[in-house]
C-alpha cells in the first residue's frame, strides 16, 4: 500500500499525474508498465482521480516548433465592477486567450493572450480594450519562458 497525503493522493497517484502531464495520450498499458501496476489498477486510479476532481480533463500541449513561434502577452485590465461578469464572458470567448486571472491591486484582471504575428497581437489587444466596461489595459509582451511547469 502506498502512503497518501492529506488530499488523498498517494505517491503512485502523483507519479501517474506527472506521466499524464507529460503525455496524456499514453496508453494505459504503458502507464501500468511504467508504474508497476495492473491495467485495472491504473483504470481504477484514473476513475477515482476524475471523480475526485483531481483530473478535470485531458488537453493538448502544443508542439515546440509551433509553440515557440507564438507571441504571448500579459494584458492587465482595469474593469468597471458593474461590467465584471460580461467582461469575463467576453474575454473567455476569445480563442487566443489562454488564461484569465483575477488579481489584487490597481488592475482587476490579467489576461494571457497569444498570436502568430505582432500585427495579430496588436489587433487582439485593441479588441480587448474595446470591450464595454474595460477602462484601460497595459500590456507586456513575454520575451522568453524561463520555467514552465
């Protein structure tokens, strides 16, 4: 039996999650072999992790050649409180938005956006600034990613 932490995750669960973060399309037979478990045990762990909300879904990780050519920016957004919900909905509908965070301080939100060209990024930032209820934005282009987990 493997030791569980206070969230109910065992060392094997954490190893399984790490493997899935690396490649969520790995066959269960490979996961089982690498973990030294039966396929049935891996299926049971996956089901439990999904039911417990530890795994919320499976997604695509962009390939390095494509990912490296994207231009990313953080857009800090000052929003009018009465428009907060519609601003969030409008931003969520933008496919180039990869993350939206509520923050403390002078600004209310930080949007992380990406585009293939500087022109597309400029147009995207302009589009964000035109959303009703957004008072102002300040953007910073991300030059290099030093650590990504």
